[in-house]
């Protein structure tokens, strides 16, 4: 399976992004660019690994631009 179709759990997403579950919840509400959750069933959600990687790279680029502007 490629990253474009690989679903990861909430815990895996938090580990990949090195954030707490509380931070994940806050980002889901506040950041429209944060990876969207996919409802797999009534009680189960997942995230595309590719979306998580893309969001992380976007954050890295924004931090780099901010650092270069200073």
C-alpha cells in the first residue's frame, strides 16, 4: 500500500506529528489545513498518511519562511 491509500489511527497520527491528542483535537478545530479525518465506521476514524506528511512539510516550509524573514 502506498502512502496515498494508507490509513493511520489517531495514535499513529499523533506519533508521526509528535503531538499530543489534545493538540490534535485543537488543530482539527482551528487549522483548516490539518489532515481530515476519515470515518471508517461509527466509532472509528483514520487519517491518510500522505495527508499527514503533506501537512508536516507545509509546517516545515512555513517555519523556514518565517525564519528567513527574521
